[in-house]
C-alpha cells in the first residue's frame, strides 16, 4: 500500500498565541487557501481511501480533497491530535471537552462516513487530557491496524491528521526526528506486511512559498 499522511491546513489556533487557543478551531483564510491548493493537486496521488480526524480543522481540510477525488471521507477517532479535545492551555486548567457529536458532523459534512464510536456524547466525550505517552501508544496501534487492513493491498490511503500525532506515527518508523510537518504537507510511506519505507517527507510542492506555514 501507499500511505499519505497529510497535516491539516493552518487552523485559527496555529495563528494565535497558546493562551488564546480554543478547543476545536476552524481554518484561517490562509488555511482555506492551502486546503484549496491541496485539493487542486491531490488527484495526482490517485487515492483510493480518504480517512480523517474528527477535529473541525481536519474535516475542513478534507473537504476540498473530497470534492476533487469524489471519495467518501471516513471519520476515525484514532487520527485525532495528541491531548484529545480540551479547553485550557496549562495544568490544572485543562478540561476535557466533548468534541463534535455524530449529528453535528453529519449536519455539516453530510457526505462523510462517521465511525460507529462517535455518538451524541461527542467523539472525545470529555475524557481527560491524553498524555504524550498515551498518544505514542495510540500511534503504534494505528500503525498496526493500518498494516492489518491495508499492507497486503494496492490501496492508496490518505490520513488527514495533525502535526504531533503524525510525528509520533513517524517516530515508530524512523529513528530520527524528521521535524515539524508544514500545514497541508504530505508524507508518503510504502507499507508492506513486512517492511516500510518513507518515500517523501513534508512535501509542499502544491503550495507557493508564501503560503507555507507551520
């Protein structure tokens, strides 16, 4: 299989100091431009599956991809950013928040397939803040489930996700830290049942230089 890890476009939080950030931001105007440029370029990847995190910023990044590919995006909780959905920016003021509910996602993104574990309590269900170590284990679990489902196939799968969980995912495949992925950057990985190879990291060729952000 070919796996493409795509970081979301610039979110409103990316453009704010940490103390002003909110639990589930949308995209900035620049972020919407990045997502549109990504969508215009994405058919070259010849994707066969499109899977996205349930955060609003990833759903909004996925939308131009959906329109360009005509794929049905699959919303899966395990692609969420490290920490989960929460308010506050430092302990002890961090509080778990629900995240979007199934009805809210389906109302705004009607052509998406929402996983069965997202219900009326929200995809995060106000659970406590997810630690870095817990997220690292989740990334390992995500690699294993991806291998089980796709590694023996010719599928070309895109995960629309976040910087930290993308970095944690890659840390299980590469000994050295590869750096912070840019907004809408694409990392391509070749996965077989017994091997993996990172073919491209942080590809931003679809963006003009003045549209590249972290």
